[in-house]
């Protein structure tokens, strides 16, 4: 049984998008952004979701309990620009039913 969750993604222009993300496809947040074309092609997920770039950095604006950052994510965010206390790499956030109502903002490209 497919369960879609509602996520609000604010793109880099400040426009909010309410999307329904499937929980049965093993997608991560970066892939959802790509799926709904909320960032120009080639500007998000440059490393393919390996936590080796920060092109999918986002700011979590809701109070969801996310998985802990692994060492690779900590290391990448320590080298990234525009990092905030709520910064996460979208490629490291797996879409699951627990993320219903998640609200994030994509970090600036630079």
C-alpha cells in the first residue's frame, strides 16, 4: 500500500511548493526535489547523493525528529557555505511516513 506524505519545499527563489512524496520508493529528500524539478538541473545532487558535495543542503524548518547526522554529513557541512544550525543534506534524509508535514528550504546555490 502506497503512502504519500506532504512536504513543503521552499525553492531557492523563496517560492513554497507543497508536494506529495511517495514513501514506498526508497527516495531521499534530494531525489524528491529533483523529481518535482524544484531546482535547475545540474544544481542539486551533483555528487549523486553520496554526501560528497553540499548542493542539496537545506534548512529544516519544522520540528521533525530526523535521523542523526553521520560523520560524512558532518564533514561535508563543516566545509559548506551558508550553513545554519538546522542545515542538513537532503540526500541523507530518507522519505518515510514519519516525515509527514516536513517543511524545508533549499540553501542558496553558492
